[in-house]
C-alpha cells in the first residue's frame, strides 16, 4: 500500500487527533485507546519534523489537548505536575525520589520504571 502524500496524511492525522480530543476532553467519552492516540501523535510529529512547512499554529502538536469539561473545577497543586512525556519501554522514565518530606531523606526509596 502506498504512503499518502505528507500534506494529505498530515490533514488526516490532525482530523483524527482533533476528533479524539473532542470525544475525550469535551464529551468525556473516548473512542480510541491511548496507545492509538499516541501513535497518531507521534506520526504527526515525525511528519512535521520532516516537513516543517506543514506545521501550523493550530496543529495538535503545538498545543495540549482540548478545552476541559466545564464541570471540572480548576485545582491548584502544591507541587508542579510534571509530564513524563511518552515512555513506552523499560528505561524510558528515569528513577525519581518521592516528593520532599520534612526531616531526614529516607534511604532506598526510589521509583523506577
């Protein structure tokens, strides 16, 4: 099967990602698995990296998700919520220590993937 032209494939991927974002973030009814969504996003990122002229400000690669549900109240977190990015294999996420605690640092407590 022939690969579609980059411009056409980029448009297809953006449409699929936008639909998935809307279904998940607005309707709260996701229809595709996270793994499929991530695969679409990686393919789009790769295409845009190879063809920078296809990057647009409204591309899903240039922003995060979709508008949140109005029934979800904003929350202020005590510690920054840091992204792990997309890690799909052992060793993809570094070992981290639990959040800082008062007193001496606990020994031997690390979380590794």
